[in-house]
C-alpha cells in the first residue's frame, strides 16, 4: 500500500505494510506517476514498512534509478535501525546507497536525464565465515 502527496515539487510516497512481490509493482507505478507530474524531489518513506523481500528491494532500486534518470533528487527515509528492512539493506550493501542522492546539478532537465546520474562505486561487504557445509 502506498500513499502519495506532492507539495511544491516534492513527492512523498509513504509505503505501508509488506514490500514484496505482490506490492512491489505498485511502487514503480506510483513513482512513475510522480515523475510524470514533474516532481523535482522524491522521498520514499519506509516508516510503515514491516517486511521487504528481493522484489521490494528491486522496486526501491528501480524507483531510485528512474528518479535519477529523470533528474530528480531521491531519498529513502524512515528505515528503522534493527528492523528486518534495515538488516536486508545492510546485508545486500545498499543501506548507504539508498541514502539521499542528488541528481546532477546541470540546470537543464534533458541534460540531467542524459547524464545518467551514475552512483559512486559500491564496495562489496565481507561475508561472515560459514559454519558448516552449504546446501547450494
């Protein structure tokens, strides 16, 4: 479930409940609608999200990429420390990656879109040692 409010060019998408394969496609639709309205800033509020799976993670990363391609500043907010969502993002190594990102500073939105908003290089995290044979 998502609620959206746009005020002075800032689109705030409030996500509530589980962000999973059933609800993730809705995130993309809502973000696309916000971007089509000409929002200059996108805030994804995760305060009410209690669970996120790989489909939800993909939706978040896709929303971020779409916003940056459109030249829109983006941030994922409200991820509580110690929650399942925070743990997932940390394990995958995108916890800081999803922090606020500014779109390129070029004033022309068309140029901003073509600039690609390339994120900083990601440093892989070291996995803890395994405690026994793997079932893979």
